[in-house]
């Protein structure tokens, strides 16, 4: 009876010495996949080590989308896809080819539409900033530009990773760099997975709640300008998208939801997701007033507060915030 041959673990190779955020993340992303789960990491600038590896990132001067994923070639100018202009780094290259597989395996999602949405969104909100940072691309083309070239609110990690490189004072060895690289990869991976899981397990499932609330808005008030969520979910972006789909853009003014303390909130819908201005603020006389004084002013029992800026308020019951929203109309 013949014995089964033990398969050798796959080998991921990246360059030795000083490391950066892009290959730290690229290696982490590959390691989340079943095929690379138990892989060995080789950090080397030797061609013999590249040849002996199964996948090579951020080194070799080659890119073929199969084994080699380097972006340092003089003629390299690849971007994520149509509409993008940020040149890819090793993180972007790995994500471009393995991103959908990473999403599918880590989030256990089979819905192609959801995978496509997350694939594009995670690149825009996380990976593109890594690519831009590694390639020395400014966020703005000039100081007077109002619209940025890419989003970086979820990426402020490049300096953290850079500072993990061993100090020249200790005359570091390759082993010192290799040990520090593992920590850098762990940090980049933690941040990436935290955002990926938020998008896949929190943001996406919230859509059904917002959709249901919009569908029953006329039961809350005949105007259809108030929606009620029985629990808090990330609602803003879903609200804007669903309004556009339904042809009711700008119509919903107030979103009511239960908060973590079992009280209820009334939130004014912002003009846009990034705006501090609201479509319609709560009445000026209510702003900055609290508790019994607010209940006496409005005639609604159980009031808690209205923010001084008028964009949010709270009360002890659903009935109370519904009444406040109706009055605010």
C-alpha cells in the first residue's frame, strides 16, 4: 500500500530588508486564503529564491498576474480598473487578482452582486490609499483642488509600519527585519480585516432594515418624510441609494431609531453623507434644551435633549420621537 506524499507548504516571497505597508498587507491578504494558509514566507532579493517560490510580491521586476506581482518596473502603470488613476502597488496587485476570492472565503459570501460591490468598495476605501502612499501620489493635484484623488480615511498606517523597521543604531540583521515584518503584516492585516468584516457583516446587512423602513414610512406619517428603524443600523448611505432607486431623492427628513440605552433618537438626514448640514434641522427653539424643560416646551412627555446644533435629539420612547418628528415637519 503506497503512502500519500506529504505536500510541501506553498512559498510566498517578498523582498528582504526595509519593508513598507503595501507588501505587509499583500502578504497578509494572501495568507487569509485557503491555498496559502500554511505557506512559508521567504524574504529575499535573490533570484533563486524567487524561482523557488510559488508567488512573489513587491520584488523581481516582473508582473504576470499569476506568480509575479511587482510594480517597480519602469514601464508599469496598471490601475485597478476603468475610472481609476492611482498606480497599483503590490497590495493593489494582489487585491486586484485575489480580492474577490479573499472576500468570498473570509466573509463566506456567495452572492456575486454583493461580492462585486465589496470588491470595488474595499479597494476605494482602503487599498487605493495604500497604493497611492507607496507610489508617492498626493491626495490632491494642487492646493486649490476640492475633490481628492482617493479616499484615505481608513488608512493612516504607513508611518506606523515604517517605524517598525529596526533602527540603524542596532546594526540590524535580516532576522531582525523579518521579525519586525511579521508585526507589520499583522497590523496591516488587522486593519484590513476589521474594515472588510464591517462592510460585509455590518454595512451590507443593514440595507434590508433601511429598505423596510422606507417601505412603511407612510404608516409613520402621511407625508412619508419620517422613517423608523427598530434598531440602530448604518443607514445614511443606504438611505441615499434607496431614495435614488425609488425616485424620492431628498424626501426623507428624519430617521428615528432605538439607541443603546433603550431610549430613542431622532436624527435629521444630512444633505450628503459627509455634510454637517441637514435637510431640515429640528426647530430652533428646541435646540440646546433638555429633559423636563424640553418636555414642557414641546408638550411631549419624556424628552431627553435636542442638540444645540439641531441635527439630533432624544426621548424616552418611540411614541415621543415620532411626535417630535411630526411636530418638526
